[in-house]
């Protein structure tokens, strides 16, 4: 949502990036001050409208009907959670969002009650929270995109390049240079530690996203099993913090295996 609203962050391009600045993902778009001002405006409007409706009108209507302050408090919170669900989201996403927003509804309701029925503190708290979420997510996403673009520009190590060539030979002509470029970008996009490798939780998120539209996406147990098998099949040259992380060739093998064998439980 924040990328749709504000676009890419305006940042100083490196020399390498300037050489390919016609690439759409590298073109600067939005100054930070513009994003901050837009975030503030949206946060204030959202806080104002949602608090008037969910902490003002709705609980008052519930209280007038049932004459119970607790029911009014929790009733508006449940409706607040339901109101934040989306038909475009998955059932799991709606369950998480609905639960979190219901808890937020209870908290904002308590702020309203503790303020003695003054809705202004709830509006301020809501606006500040939304502003923080907008800017934090926009900054984190842009940081990750910057890292991803820089990482895919770097040359593979000799060992990784040799292993990738073997994978391309095994996969056949369908594994084109464009496919490799896409999978490299996909790999680094989920490397939130910027370590050049993926932890088990990174791999879980990446595979879940890659298989989001599948009728039967791989289970968490299956991904864990493949992760452990790839770790077990290594030689003893991998040491230190990388022992429990997948390198790019290993991730390529996992995702290609899953795409080619959607119903198999193990490698």
C-alpha cells in the first residue's frame, strides 16, 4: 500500500546505478518530505474519521441498544477488525489483520474511556500510530529494494557461478538468463538481514509468496524438510553464521524442485 501511495524513495544513485538509471526500479521518484507530508495527511484523516465512527457513533448506538458499556467497547472493536478485512486478501491474512485491528479497537476504546469521553486523545493516538506505520514500512521496503538492486548487480562468487551453471544444465532450456535474473532478485528481496543468504524463516516467507496462487501450496513442514536436506547435503566448507542459512544455488534448487514437484513431500 505504501509503495502504491508514495512510490520509490528519492535516493542518491551510485555510479553503477547511474550507468543503468533507465531501469524503472532504480529511478528516483519521491522525496522523503513528500512521503512524510502525505503520510501525515492520510493518518490525520484516517484517525479522525475512524475514531468518530468506531469510538463515537458505533459504541453509542450499541450502548443505547443493550445498555452495557463492556458490550459497546468490545462490539465496536470487533466491527473495527471486520472493517479492516479485504476481499483481495487470503483467509489467513484477514484472520491476522482482523485480530490485530480488534485488539487495536479495544485499546483505542480504552483511551476514549480513560479520557472521560473525550475523543481527541484517541484521534491523536490513532493518527500517530498510522503515521509511524506508513513511514516505517515505506523506509524498510525502500531499504530492502535498494539492497536487492545493489546485490543483483554484484558478480556471483566463482563457487556460486559454477553451481548455478550446473543448475541451468540440469533444468534445461526453460532456465533462461531472464529466469535466473528474476530468481536472484527474488532471493535477495527476502534476505532481510542483508547477509547474502536466507535463514529458515526467510525461506518460509519466500516459498509462501512464490506459491501464493497455487491450489495446494507447500506446507511449512515440507519447506522445513527440504531446508534440512539441503543443509545436510553440504560439504564441510560452510562454517560460521552460514551453517543454518541457504545460499543462492541452494535456494534455486529448492524453489525449482517445488515448482516441478508440487505434490511431493520430500526431495
